[in-house]
């Protein structure tokens, strides 16, 4: 007699694995030798992640054609070592012809090992597969590299997933170690945590995954609505959109104007880490929000059996192996928000065990969402339904980790109830499948699947009693009582599994009824079915508690620590640059960094930096941890500048140089009555007469430049003494041609023409001249010959490049004509052991009064320059070292304090 397994096959096709399993087990009890049934049940066991059970079923019939492929598939999966698995593959391929899907599984495992860079393990599989390995990508294997080297978004997830295609614990452990190693490297590469900004934080960027609808509704969209109700602003950034922002330039633009970043439930991947890094660079606090117990490997994910086949064993192993990614996101936060006390307590224990640094933790329960608040209904006794016995039960679930509890606890209870009450109705919503034991009652059951939230609420309202079944344990104890809240406010009485978040909040028999075993479910549901007044009172009390504990008005108290609305705003200072290079010789850049360091203290604890041009990685790194504003170059800069100044009004503006952005900012600031200080760090500013007339005052380290500005009608302040640091001192090397440095700020008026004329004369000694440009972004001329001298142009991008250059130089020539040179830069270059030849009209000439380190020459005198060069070549004098006493110098903050005080600064109020 041939056993009919068609019903089971249909259940398998529908992925109703537990129903198929129970059907086949029952059939095999009557005919244990039925090969078709054994093969079908083995497929179920493999799908449920139990290859040992499958192998036990298949061993007696391994030679049957319908069992051979499954048998060897199970044999390979039960292997506990890589060698054992590969040897089994080789034996299988030598024994009989394998189905294509089995060979493809083994090819995928091999490819995953290559992708992970585990080439020793992959070699065994390649040898075992032999010709069946043809077509696999072997470049990473031969190159000895990982295929996913850059690990762009999805890369680490996919890399880990492919590494655990085989269920051996060895691979699981190794994949998790690899995942943790990569995420730890990411964390170590993050910028330091910034000091938190004082003052209100009204503008937030909320980042989450819209593919998780319930999380998006309760933890992202709800926060946006709360912020808007509290007078704040919230932009939403969806995970897929974040993955398109592949560089710091795009991320910097997305974070512009943001004062707080909240990341909801996103595990670390390239774009998430880059977002956190950019937030730290801009001084934006990072808040991470989590509403499930996902980080603790002892309890998450739930056992594979709990999913009842709704996910594959490979997916379950991936969840386990990628847990370090979520841990990394949590470890990078400045503040953690957890939805339940269970999550918060277990995080603290887990953090201490893993030695993760502590950050503040705040409990943030799910409150009543706006659609539910709008749709809620008063409870009622539907008399006609009650008398006719047509009451309706509803079971809803948005996810699948609890299907085993559904099958084991609630389905048997519902079967008994449907038998006891011939007209009782049942609705199944979301991920809840129709179980085989309920098939006889199909005419009274509606399977309605997933829907949008508003439709879901309407469907809930059609029922009288809502049921929520979850397996016991810490994972479900960490769940929020969302289903209870939704059912209660839509007028339904509830029977629930006794998870902690519900037992902490609700009282049995007052706000809900709890049930754990099938007979318990029957009794509790019958109690509500048979006593309508009791059911009505239960709902009324549940609604009262929900409004009391979870109404949206609680959001103000939750947001208060994040918004800091009552904190007095500091005097915010705005720095304005025409460009950013980060180079050590760029005076505006370096001045900006000095101001940033000195102003990040009371009363100027917040500093913004406005730059003309699109952001790039070099500029972002140079600016450091402060809020940026990037103004796109355009013929008219007035509108974006005015928009920023009105939205983020500073108490004071420092213009770090002259240019179109500085002119626009000065004009707009004057109309808004914001004081503006212009720094004169070159003679270019002297040509901008209108700018000198517009700004509130001028600052400079050069007394002569201040005199010129005052003569042009500008208000000036006492000269600043800028901090400098001695350079490594180098010994002079004997050479035929002296190596000479000359400073240039991109303008020929620096005195470079005088030096060019001198070197082009016949009597001038031949030198090797390097002209130092302040910024690498300044256009660089081609190498030239001035007489017998070779001239090159250089713009060191880092301190290391500058030090390497100074090690091979002899002289520093500053032929400035109008005291526009950078005195502190000259001081630092001379401290490296260079002999100074300075124009008497330069600021650098002051150094000759401090130590015998050079000689002064008249300005615009080529002959004097030639004589100074010849004298040095003949005598090679060695300069005396310049002494530095930083502790005795007045720091920049102290010098600026009386200037700022005299401006009577106020902190303007922000506008929306």
C-alpha cells in the first residue's frame, strides 16, 4: 500500500511546516516504511533546522532515488568540522548523482568561505567539489583577500550570512569573531566623543528602517510627531536612503543644522558608522533607540524552533553571527533609549560583562500613536452578538518569532472553544497562519494578513476579545504592551501571555486576563465570553489605565533631557571661511582652529563654522568637532547666508579672511544687528574697503595692518599675539646651492616680485627656491628658472609634510612690503634652524630683536637681497634658537574676552 502524502506536500508548499510535520508523523505511525513519507518528513526536519532527525529518517532508505540527495544533504549538514563536511561532499559526489539543488548548496557554502577570506577551509571544499566548482569566483582565493573588502552597506551582513551557510558551530563561532573584529575596528576609527553642546536642541534627525513598520510607527514616526508638538523639528532618514549617502560630503550636508541624531534599531554597517562619525565631527550627540532584546546572545534571537519554520536555519544563524553589529551601534551612542525595563537591566548586565563603557540610559515606553488616539472607541456590549453567540476573537502578530507558542498554546485552546461555541468567530491578522487543527472551522475564520495601521485598527474594532500569545522568557519579557494598548483602546477585552512588561503594568482581572497553558486560555476566554458586563468593565478599566500611563502628554517629560529647552543658550560664535584646507601654512584655517579651541569655553561654548564651497573629507576633518554650514558657490550668496543666520543666529561672527562670503555675511549680519569681527591676516583684506566699513571691528597680529585698516575708516582692536609652537631644529647641510624658502599668500604684493628681480640678476647666487603657498587649494605655477635659480611651488598639506620639507632648507626669505606676513609662521620656520632674511617692512623683522637669527634688508631693494644671500653663502651663520614660554603668554581667549565684552554681546533667539 502506497501512503498518500499529497496533503503534506501541499502544506510543505505553503511552508506550514509544523502542520506538515504533525500530518506526516501521524501517517508514519501506521506505515513507518513508507519512503515518500520519510522523504517528505526529512524535508520538513531540514527546513526546521534539525538535520540529525532528517538523517535518522533517511538512513534506512538512503538508496531510494527520492532520498539520496536529501540523505547526503543531511549528512553534510550534521558534520561538526570543516574536514568532515568536505569529506562527506567528496564521498557523496563519488557515490551517486546528486540533484542540482544539493550541489548548488555546497557551491554556495564554498563561495561563502572564499568571500569570508577563510581560504584554508575553502580549499577542502574546492577539492571535494572538483569539476562542480567550475564557475565559482576564485580571484579572492588566489589573491588571498576577502571579496567584500570595502564592506559597503550590506557587505558585512552579506559576508557574515554567507560564512554561516553550513550549520557547524565552528563556522558560527568564527563568523561571529570576524563580525566583531570588523565592528571593533570601525568603533576604534570613530572620532572622539564631542563635549555635549549646551543649550536647547530643537532640530533632530531621526534614522530608522521603514521595513520594520511597527518600529517605524512607534519609535520613529511617533517621535517626529512628539517633537513637532513640542515646537521642535524632526527630519526622517530611512535606512535605504542612508545607504545611498556613501561619503562624508553627503552626510555632512544631511546633518547641516541638526542638533541631535537618533538612530533606531540599526545595527552597525558602513553608512551607520559613517553617520555616527560625521555627527561626532560636528559635535552632534548620538542617541540610539532599541525596543527589543536583540543584543544578548543568551536570549536573542529566540530558539529556531520558536519560529516554526517561518525563517530558515541560515537566517537564524545570520542573526546570531551579526549581533556584534548591533552591539557596536549601542556602544557608539552618547545616550541609550530602551522601551522596557527588561531591556535596560539586561543591557547593563551585558555591558559590564563585555566591559563596554557606560553611557546614560533612559526608559522610553511606547506611547499611544496618533492614529490610535484618533480611532479609539468606547467599549460596548454588542447585545445581538452576545445573544446569538457570534462574538469574535482576534489574534494579531506583526512578526514570526512566536509561532511555536501559537501552535502549542493557543491553537489547542481555540479548537476547544470553537467546539464549545458553534457560532464563535475568529480573525487572524498579520503573520498568524491558519493551523491545520483549525481547518474544520474555516468557515468561521477570516485570515486577513498584513495591512496598513489604520486598516488594522478597523479590523481590530470588528472583534470583541483580543488575544496575544508569546512564549515565556526574557526575550518576550522585553516586549512592549502594544497589542494590549491597541486592543483596549479599540474597545476589546484582552487575554495575554504574562510577559513582564504586561504584568508590571496590568492587574489580572482588572485590566486584562493572563493565560499560559491551553486549558488556562480556554478558561480565561470563556470567562469573558460568558460575562459581558465583566468584559465591559475590564475594557473600561484598561482604557483608563492606557490613557493614564501612555498618553502622548508624557512625551514632554521624556524629551526634556534631550531637548534641554530650559537650559540657557550659550553665546554662539560663527566662524566664516572662504575655503578650508586643513594645511599648517593656511593662516585663516589655523586661526579658525585656534578660535575654535579657545571659544569652546564659557561664555562661548558653542561654535559654528561657515564655509564657501561643497564639503569634502579634508575640509570636514580640518574643521573638527563643530557644527558646519556649507554655502554653495553662487553669484548671489545673500539668501542662503540670511537663512542660516536667522535660523541659527550667533551672538558674534569672526570673519577669518576677506572674500565674497565674508562680504555677504558682513552685510547680512549688519542688517540683523549681529556684531562682526574681520581678521586681517594678509594684505588682500586691505583692498576690500567696503568690507572694512561694514564690519564691527578688525583684528590682526600685525600692528601695521591695523593702522592701514584704521586709516581706511575701520574700527580696530589691539594686536593679537597668536600661539605658536617650535619646530624640530635641523642641522644645516653643506651644499653648493643654498635651499631657500619664501612665503607667498597667493598675491604678488607679498614681495615675491622683489625676490624674483634679485635672483634674475647676473650677480645673484644660484639657489634652490621653494615658494610656500598657504593652501593646497591655491593654484600652483609650474617650476620655473629665475636666472640660475630653480624655483618650485609647494603647499604642505600636513605638519609631517612641512617638517620633512624644513629638514632640507637653509634660509627663509620674507620680502614683504606692507607688514602683511604671518609673524607666528615666520617664528616657527626660524625655530627649525633657518636663517632669516626679512624685509624691514615685514612683521618677521621683529624676530631679529629677539635673537640673532638673521638679517634685515630694506623693502623693495633687490641689491640688498643679493648681498644678504651672498653673505650667508660665504659665512653660513647659524641662528640662535627662539625661546618659547607658552605658560607666560596670554592665551587667545583672554585676549578676546575684553573685545567681546566691549561689543555687549547678546544671544539672539532662534527662529524656525
